[in-house]
C-alpha cells in the first residue's frame, strides 16, 4: 500500500469518526431540545405576573396534587365519549379498557420503559398536557386489527357446540405502536415468546423502529439541524391481553395517561 493511499484512508477514517461523533451528539441533544421547546411553549401560554417567582413544584405534595387532578380531569373527558377508551396508569402498572368511564377489562403491566422526556420536562407542563385524553393518530402492528371471520349459523344446539373452536391466531406475534396528537408514541409488546417466530418478530419490530429513527435523524444531521425526538412509553404485557387491547380500541380512540 503506497503512502498516498494510506493518507486518504486516514482522512476518510477521520471524517467518518467526526461524523459519527457529531451524529451521536445531535441525537442526544434532541431530547434536551424537545424538553426546552415543550417547557417554553407551556410557560408562554401562562399569564405571568410581575414578581411571581414561586416554584410551586418545590412545594411538598404539589406534584401529587396536580397529577391526581389531571388524571381525574382526563377520565371525566373520556367518559363523555361513547367509544372504548384506553387508560394507562404507569405508576400503578395497570391498563384498563373503559366505556363511559367504567372499566370493562383490567390488565397488569409486566414491565415498562418511560422516555427521559417525562422526567426532565417541567411537571406542571406534563400534567397540563395529560389533563385531557391523548387522541390516537396512527397504528402499526404485526397482525391484523379486525380479522375477517365467516361463520355459518348452526342448525341445532349440537352443531353450535361443535362450532366452538379455540383461537387459532395465537401464532401471530403481537407488537404494535400507537401514535398520538401530543407527539407521544406508545409501544406495546408481548411479554412472552410462545413460539420461535415471536423472537424473530420482536427483532424485526425493534429493527424497523430503529431504522425509522435513524433515517429521520440522518436527514436532520446532514442538514446540520437537531433531529426531532418523539417521547415514548414502552409497555410489556401478556400476548393475549395485548391483542385484545389493540383490537378493542378505535383507530381514532383516546388514551388517558398518568405516570
């Protein structure tokens, strides 16, 4: 290998290293930028009084009070709707399907992961946002939401008993995302792997999300801009329950969130 080629390789490696470092720095700064924009938008919407410098969030019990108030307010607004709603209580590790404010199904959360955005943003701003239900704007899943099932009416009770068959869709891997109008994305994943295909589906589901984020980040970085950041909540629950929840909530349904 001649000297000139070595020099070009060193230059190329140096440029690649600089780009990777810049990419990582911009990716990390995206969280801070999103938090700052979120907080600034909230404070800009308030009526600031001259001399008002009290930090209410520092008062013991204040955060708990506004959390409970926002949670109750959001539930009341959801109860005014006729459709099925989804309640996610991260603090108590509980998910509920609600109709007119009444729970019709309750599921315990096995595991969850919350975006650092929720801890770093101003808590008053967070619970102001959560004082009303989040509206679902998009869904993506590894299985059909409304599978078509054709049944022939039985002639008598004996045929009715014979026609009862177990759910044969258990082979479907259950992973899906819910996007909302508040720029919060929910990930629902089955906790257990019932068959080998589930592990492959989990890998490709995660890979698809990472590729999507990398694509958006790369476009912003090449334009010397801070990439957008979408706060997330990842939830792991039993496979059967995850499927029921996805098929129960409307495509433009509402979510009550507290954390």
